[in-house]
C-alpha cells in the first residue's frame, strides 16, 4: 500500500457504520474515501449517495477498486468469512467485532502472516480509547503487571444511574436503551460477554497470551438490585463491572470479568456514565489511566476512523509480546474475596468458599462474603449463575484483588461442581 488515498468499502451500516460515515466527512485530512457501503435493509432511508449503496458484501469483497474493508456487522461467523476473503483478496481490514476477534485470534494472526495484509481492531475494545495500540507500541516490553478496566459503557451507565440517581435496574436499562448506549437485547453488555471478549483481546496485546473464552470466568450486572447498591453505600464504595488481567507468580496471567466494589482511592471510582477507564500498571511506571467514552456510535466510529488512518500509514500489529521467549500461561490458581447475594439460605451449600468473613441472613435476602479460588468459580459457574442472584468482587485494590498462595496446603483443592439439587 502507498500513501495514496484509501478506497474504503463498509460492510454494515448500522449505528457505528453511519457514525463512521459522518465523522469521515468531518476529517478531510484522513487519506480515505468511501467507495461503497453495503447495508442489510434495502427499504430503509439513508443519507448516503444512492449509487454508493449496495446490498451484497461481494460488491466490496471482490471489487478490484476497493483496497480497505471496514467490517461492522453483528454476525461473528459471517464476519470471519468476510475478513478471511478480504485478506486473501489482497485487502486490508478494519473490524469492531470483538466476539469474532476474541474467538479466532490464532486464525486472525495466521491469516495476516499468510497474506501480508493487516487487520486492525482498536475499535473492538474500549470505544474511543486507543488501548490496543498503546499496549502494542508504548507498553511493548515485558514490564506490564496489570490491566484493570471498565470496558463496557452500557453497564457503567446503568450502574451510575442506580448509584447516583437511585434508579432501579429496569429503569436505568431502559434509559440506556433510549440514549443509544444499550441494545434492545442488552444481554451481550449486561451479562459480561462484551467485556470478556475485550479482555481477551487486551490480554493478547498486553501479555502475549492467547486465551479461549471458555477459560475466562465472567459474570455481569443483570441480577443487581437496590440491596447491592445499599451495601456499597454503607461501605463507602461503588459497584463497577471490572475486567482484570494480572501477572501472578510463575510467569502466568490470571483474568476474569465481574462486578466489583470499588474504593474511592481507585482510579476507576469516578469513571461514570457511558465512559470507559483502563488502568495500565507496570513494574517501572506504576499506574496509568486511560479514559474516554465507551458507548455510542460516534466514539466507536472515531476509533474505526483512527484504524483507517493508521492503515494509510501502513501500520500493522506486530504482536510483539506473542514473540517473547516465554509468554505467560493462563492461571486459575488465585484467591478472590467475593460477595454473594442469594434468596434461599441453603444456597450457601453450593458456594465454593474457602473462608467466610461476613454473613447476613435476612427475611428477604442473604449474603455471604468470603474467599474463593478462581478455579472453583469456573468449575461451578453454571450453578452460581443459576442460583446466586448477584456476585461481585469484594475488594479491587491492587494489593488485595489477588492473593496467590504458593503453599498449596493453605486452601482446599479445587472443588468439583456442587450438585444443584441441594437447593431445589
């Protein structure tokens, strides 16, 4: 590719696609022009010039005039097919499809090696915050220790409305949907999937470790109630949906996504509304916070535009950490202090607790705070999601988020899945 103007084909013209179209018009210095847009619904009115609008992706994928494909569709399986065809047809790709990317990292890296083409996806993680490129370029050594972030703007908006404005979860969700911060089906955002896929991508670029989604414990905020918010208020804390990847002894990395009680001194405490915040922490540079909007069409559209601009300068991810002599392996051998709220008192029997530090038994609900091994959360995840109303990390400070026990006799071995019929 040379420094001539890129000719772009956009596949998918929903909220992000339309926002990209708008921000590109406001950025005359960007060496790119939209050649063709492929949309799904031919009956929908759009502001784009009709002759540039098509309804079959092959119009872009097989075009000899288009050199850059921007993939912005919801279907991750179809997205992977389009990306593969585009790369092997000699086109560079920009994508915001975090599920497609996170589930196929090895194949995506291999396709770029095979074709010599580039796929950029900064837009897939943290909206307008350029986290991936910073991890690739600025933090390209092996001094990185932690990545901790609020990666989902929709959930953060809901939690802010519940905490700051005393709204119910249902009302806060409806408001997020009205404002375009949450989809009509919000499951992907509020149940932790979105943040989990983003964390997998950041873990690759931060630590050089490829992680499968099934090896990440994740849970979301859909079960939260005013009782959990009241608990947070009493302790002087806020609840945030946190994604965390952390180096642990033995050259390993542990990661998870879950709500957490955040202390006022934590940088993420004041990251509210639809904003994202990511703390990067290393041996030599302590903590650094990246902050920006993480939900809405224009923040994501501007991130896509940034990827397009990078392609105009022949930029490629080098995956530097992946080529370290010994990239960290995934570990579940860490202990977490957890909060579990549940309805039936016998639910305590299925909680994979190592210790119990605090407990409440009341007429309407019960909660228990105690230590849990990350491996046991994964093993028992189905039962926990089914029978626990809400669970969260009790403490998020860097010193206490993980406790790694090298003395294996300190705690019990990983617990087998507990039979759910115990509480039926």
